[in-house]
């Protein structure tokens, strides 16, 4: 009887941990860099932030926005604007 109780508790503990791990999955992987822009005099004139987003999130975003429908991996100005607007909107949430 004690062995069955221990097994039950062990299984319950494992399932609890697995459930919490499943709920804690990341939604997006990205890396970012900052580039400091200097004018002709060497003074800071701007800052450019570059984000590199994972392939799965990129595929999802492209599909949802209907960009790169021709699959040529080249985004026109309208497609770039759609993506930029979506990213900026995402930072507001």
C-alpha cells in the first residue's frame, strides 16, 4: 500500500512539474544589437536598433500579414511597413 501511495505521489509531482514547464514556453526568440550613428564630426546623431527574430515567429508573422507571398525573400516598402507597424504595436502590449 505504501509503495502504491509513493508511486502516486511521484507521478502527481512529475505531472505537476511538466504542466508548469509546458505553460512557461517562450513565445519568441530574438537577439538585438544597438548601432550608434555618428555624424561627420564624430558626435552621436542617432541610434539604430536591430532585432533578429527566430524563424518560426518570422514565418507566423509573414503568414498572418500576407507578406512575401511570392516567396522571393524580398520585402517591398509596403510589406516592410506592415511588419514595422506590427512590431511597434507589439511593444505597446
